[in-house]
């Protein structure tokens, strides 16, 4: 009986292809796996580590800057070189595109917040030299361009292309045009992301004591 059951079980890949994670509550998250609890814990630990002089210490600005920089560089490196490539190679094309469309607005919003925090802490600490101002400003401009225009246009074209491909008799010329548009916007988005990634390495080197 056990061998028959095992033979009847679907292959893991087939099961994953049919699984819709939005249709079922897969697990009830533990209390410590909620974002509100994580944020509260981080604040408590940070306050305890800083001591009573946290609000007047110059170290607070340096800590916020380091935290923002680490989040910015770390998320860029992980998404660009690990997560994105892994998902691309292991997910069906449409599912990969849809998850990227959900991921990137938050990705670019996080980067915008990190860049603003980095610029603010340097300005308040008197260390915002021209090369930092130019680099952070250019990176923020690239990030906001992706957040507000390039990435939404990329997603719009991608979804329109998916819908057209699933039609009974898609127009080959329209499919070709959408493919070209997607390549244009996706290429622009990748280039803007690369510019910010390059500056992130320069920034880290320059601010070393």
C-alpha cells in the first residue's frame, strides 16, 4: 500500500506548478515572525545597546547611516545576483514575471528610503561633501525613475504581452512590438539599477575611515 501511494504521489515540480499559495493559509505565523514584533525587538535592542545617550550621541547618526547603507547594498546584491537569477532559472516565465512585478515596487521604495536616510545623516553630521551629494542624488534619481515610471511601464507591457500571448489568435506584429517595448523598458530599468549598484561600492569605499 505504501509503495502504491508513493507511486501515485505527484513529482515535486508538478506539485509546485499546480500550487496556488494565495488560495490557502499555509501556516499560521508565530508571534516572532510578524513584522511588528521584529521592528519592536530591533528598537529595544538598539536602544539597549546605545544606552541613555542615544538621542544626543553622534554615534546614532553613524549607526543609522550604516544600517541604511547595509540594507541598500545588501538588498541590491542579493536581488541582482542571487534571488533574481534563482527565480528566473526555476520558475515558469509568467509566474516569475508576476512575482517580480510585486517585488520591485517595494525594492525600489526601500532603496529610496535608504538613500534619503544616508543623505540626511551625512548632512546633519556635517559630512555631506560634494562627491557624496552627487552620488547619492544621482542614485536617488535613478531609483525614483525606476519606482515611479520605468518599472511600472515594464510591468504594464509585460502583463499586456502575457494577455495577448494567451489570446486565441494573437496579432504577431503586436506581440513583436510588445516584446521590443519590454526589452527597452527592462533594459533601462536594469541600467538604472546598475548605476546605483556601482555607486554603492564607491560610497562604501569613500566613507571608510
